[in-house]
C-alpha cells in the first residue's frame, strides 16, 4: 500500500512539473509576441510653424526644439512644416561622418508606402558655377530673369550655388515645369564650433505628389531617407583611369612604388578600401496639421 501511495505522489509531482513548464513556455511566447507588437518604428513628428523657417544654416530658430539623434552617424535632426514646405534641421555633431558630402551632396528620399525603398527624392549639393550656369539653373527652376538682372549676374566671375533638385530613384534629375515650383528645394550649411549645421526646405507640393491618396493632415506611411557620401560617378571614373594607368606602368616594368602590399589585384582592393564611406538612414514622419 505504501508503495502504491508513493507511486501516486510521484506521478502527481511529475504532472505538476509538466504543467508548470507548459505555463512558463506559454508565458514566454506571450511576452515575445507582445514585444514584437510593441517593436514598431518610432514616428518623428514634424511641428507646425506659423512663419517660414529662414534657410541660412544657422540653427537659432530651432532653439528649444527637442532634437532626434541618429546614433550611427552622430546626427541631430528635427522637422517643421507649414502649409507649403517641410523644413529639416540636420546637425553633424562629429564631422568624421560628413564623408564626401561636399562632392556627393545629400539626398532626402521620399517613400509614401512606409518602405525603406528609394522612389523619388531631393538632392542638395553645394557647387561653384559660372554666371551662365547660375542663370540657366534659375530659369530652369521657373524664375523670370530680366535682361538687366542677367547682366548683373554676368558681372560676377563665379558663384556658389546651393542647388536643390528633384531626382528619380536612380538619382537622375527630374525636370521641373517652369513656374510650378515658386519655392524650389534648397538648403544652406554653416559650421558651428565642431559641428556642421544643415537646413533644408522641401516643397510640400512635391511630397504630396509623391504620396498619392495620402492626406496632408495624416501623412500615414511617409518615410524619409537620408543618404550621403561614397563615390560620385566622376570619382569612380578618375579611380578607374588611375588604376588603368598604374597597370600599364606595372606591365612596362616601371613607375613609382606604392606603399600598398597586397596580392594580385591588391591595388584595386586597397584603393576601394580607402574610398569614402557612404551613409544612410530612414525615419517615419508625420506632418503637423494646419493650426
């Protein structure tokens, strides 16, 4: 009898342990599923501004603004919008992450489907241009220049142009219809101590055109992607030309020695390894309602 009772107690204990294990497994699964449900992308809210932001590369107007921080590239950023434009403050707190931005510019991609996928966007690039090039760019953006204004511009040898253009998914410029963009995309950049401050203006009309069926008041699913650095087409061609020259010299058995030691084809790998880094990140945004 005692053995029979002991067997029953043992069987009961095993069942209890099994039930506890099942309960713990069920609880763990529930917690994991709950965690997955909460792990949604953070939505960056744009704040309404009653007056247009001055695009001058000075962040005084953003004083008191709560900035978002992108740790991977050491960038602080914030967004504002009015009825016509979206304004972006973009501050590099560590200039090492600027990479080759002076040559490549910065592209702000727009995706209305909430995907990290290039659709259309805006490329912002600072460059030196002649008077004729400046006049051509201004007229392409829809400005009506008088002959007197053209003569005034031509009196200068060259100009610094803070160029902003719409681009397709391949980075090729999309021609704007004259008069369609009274406020074309533009930007300015200014140093501030060890930081570098960028300010951008994105025409809201363009954002809405890239977001068919998305009301301005909600901007549901609107993602912005920021991309800069790496190699331009011209830089790649220059490297290819240089590598071709180096290979010709090597074949002839002469030329200046390199400080690079690598196996066959090592010159190519070494040069690519020293290429400027390309950076990018995406954020979900929600535009502010008209107040």
